[in-house]
């Protein structure tokens, strides 16, 4: 008779096995960046962190590198735990190529540039940030809008709270409870997530016709294990939920994991 421990191990193995390709690659890059940061010859964190006054044409790579670099092993592990189920769900619904294009494109440049502009030119500060928690809040924003369309409110005592506000409460809780977390960084990620969830930023996704052409030309589905093609997506383009399931059909809820705060450089 199987024990609880064996059942939990089996479920964990099944979950790890079904993690799609881009999510796996993201986790591996985060782990590799942490391992690279253990050596003392080259300061990876100083090189790749998003520090407003060090962002220029020559150092725009920081916009793409900061989500993969973490302050320490605890910071990296917490962010991976929080990011994995959200990113895995997004990739399963949108496809691997779309996820690659978005998370190495507008999903990192938009919140990153927004952070630099607000921090440097509005707040007049120069606080650097690193870590994937900006992506966590971006994806939480997408999930919150999706949940709001299915279940607009939840009740606390006699009050009905809009479900789209859940990440906002979490953002404030992380800011209060996790020293050194970047409220502004999380806010920028959440704004972009809300914009994409509401459909205002869906034009940022690459055209589906081009994705199908690339997939067919390179035979990505046949060559790459755990690859999610355009036609394998769970809910279709932009994760739009089906509406024909009837009023009793359960809708997805916001995936809430342990969210690691985005660690700051400097004071």
C-alpha cells in the first residue's frame, strides 16, 4: 500500500516532468547565475543588477540580466518557488516561443525601464534591484485579472473585495515583512501584468502566424522535449478562458506561492 511520502514524491516527480521548456530554461539560468556569483574574481551582481545611473546604451543588457541574478541562495530559492508555477502556467497557455519573446522582450524591458525612469527621474534615487520577483508580480497581475473575470469578488466578513486587488495586498505585505524588498520594482511588474491581463498590451505578443511558420520550419515540436507549440496551448491565444462550460464550471484561482522579495543593492 503506498505511503503518503511515496504519493507526495510521485506527485512532485510528475510535476517536475511536465514543466515546459522555457520555464525549465529560466530556472537553470537563475541557478547558473547564482553558481557564477560564488566566485570572487568577477562580481556578477554588480555587473548585472538594474542600477538606474549605470543604465546607458552600452549597458542596456542590465534590463535583461537583473531578473536572473539574486543576492543569495535564499533569495534565489524563494523566487524560483514563487515563479515556477506561474511561469509554467503561462507557458502552457501561450506557448514556448511566445513566452520566450515576451520574457526576453517587453516583459522585462517594460517594467525595467519603468523602474529606472521612476526611480531616477521622479524619485531622484539610485537604488539597484535584482531578482525574479518583478516577474512574479507581473504574472500575479495577469492571473488576478483572469480570476476577476470569472469571480469578481471574495468576501471578508461583510466586505466584498475585488479579486484583482489580491496582488496589491501581497505587494504591501512583502514590502512590510521582507526587509530590503523593492516595492517600486514589484509595482512596475504588477502594472505591466495588469496591462497584459486586461488586453491593452496583447499587441506585444508576436503574431501567431509567424510563430507557426517558425515552429514548422525548424520542427521545434519534434526536436525539443517539453516544447509547447502554438496549437498545444491550454486556453488558446492570450489565455482567454472558454465560456461554454456553464455557470457551474470552476475557474482558476490566482496561484499564490511564497514570493521572495526583490533584493536591493545599496542602502
